[in-house]
């Protein structure tokens, strides 16, 4: 298939999945910022899909409306990342990352918290019983195939019996239940509204070793999930020190980056991620555990007992990777072709 036809296919997909209210909001905002008409910006966004292999929303999130051609060429967009992921994480091997139940079963040595499937609950086995005895008194229920934290809820264990939880999960089409993780006190002070995780991006290099491409702190803002798509912030982390080294950014272009947490007021830059050496060491170990998936974005919760791996993403977010450093990083991926 020619490049033009491929990107036309991508464009059709972007339009099908487009959140038109947000697109319209961003379009109006960009027009006010630049003085350019909305029709011009819309046309430029369409052209950019073809020229730079980006998504329609990428055009706004990466502020392409303020960038020249040379700068635009540097950014990894949706189409480019999709093609890169197909090469580095083949469809035949990525299922252990797409399905959270398979992920937990495959990477069991790296999972500290308890979990069970809806089948375990129906059998009323030890896994199910253990779930109701976790220290937090809360249970996280989710769709094992869910994305971006949209299919996740937190319930109180005392409010449910096992049959009652089964009924509730069935009503929501959830198939996985797990402990509500008690995060490290330092992280909890930073933002107690939800579980805050570190996204570690790794690549298996040509020598069979692990390259860490970046680390980002995903921080909740009055939310029980920490995804950027849910209105939260993210910061870059210095790989050598484990300290946050930048401001907190939103994926919503109408919101300015913040120097302090919007709720707790804690300063972000210089914040030390606990147990950083342990995180780095364990991340390299898990990356080598199943090296057939070369490029993975690992979500790591920080507990008093060390890092606890929540999931691995074969399609790790190019927005979360690039936006906190305000830099297009396509040159990094180019070396792994």
C-alpha cells in the first residue's frame, strides 16, 4: 500500500475516533493563540497527518500550530508510533501486554499486590478470599483489556460479599479485581487522591541489553487514576538521580504547566522518587524477562516494600514521553529500526 493510501486510512480512523468537542475546543484555542483562522488550522492539521504521520489531536497537543517544518519533523506522532510498535512488539507476542490478566500471570515475580479474576471469585478460592483481606480495605475492579484508566473503579471491600462483587463486575463487564495498592508515603504526600505511577520506557537494543528511553512521573489531580487523558499531570524524571526535573504538564493545551501540585502545593522540580536505584534495576530485569517485546512502557507503583509493576504497554504513549520534556524525540526511535 502506498504511503498516501496508508495515511488516508489513518486519517479515516482518526476521524472515526475523534472527540469532536475537545477537537473544537483546541481548534478555537489555537486560533486565538496564533491569529490564524480555524479553517486554516484545520487544513494544516489534515496536511500534517500526511506529511508528518501524526494524528489529528497530535497537531494540537504537540503545538504544531506554533512550530515550523524543521521542528515538526522531530516529533513522534500516532501513525509513526503505530508502525514502530508493529516492528518492535509483533502482534503474535504482544498479547501478554495487552491483557492485564495475562500480564500478571506472565510477570508474576514482579507483581507484589494480590489480584484475582472473576473466575477466581466464582470458585471462591484462596485468591478471592485474600483479595477481601487486603490492608487498604479497598478493591480495584477493572476490564483486563481496558486502556487509559477509563475502565477502572475502586470499591470498599466491606460493601460487598463475593457474590455481590461478582454481580457488580458483571454489570460493568469487568473481569479483574485487585488490591488497592498502598503507595509509598512520600508519593502519597505528593498526591493522595489516587495511585501515582512512574512510566519507564525501555527498548531491547541490538546487543540484547536494555536501554531506558525515559521515565515520567504520572501524578493524579483529584483523580483515582493517573493518566494524562483523565486530566492529570506528568513530569520528566532524571534517570541518574530519580528526581523530577521539570514542570507538571497537561495534555489539555488550554492549561498551563505547573511548578507545584495543584492540590497539595508540593514543588515538583527536585522531588525525589523513592527507591530509584531499585526501580531502575528491576525495570531492566522485567524488560529482559520476555525480550521478544522489545519496546515497553512499564507502569510502576512505589510502595514501602519497593516497586510493584502494574502493567506493561506495547503502545506506550508518545505524548507522555515527549510532552514533559517539550521535545520531539523521533531521533531516539530512529536508531532502533
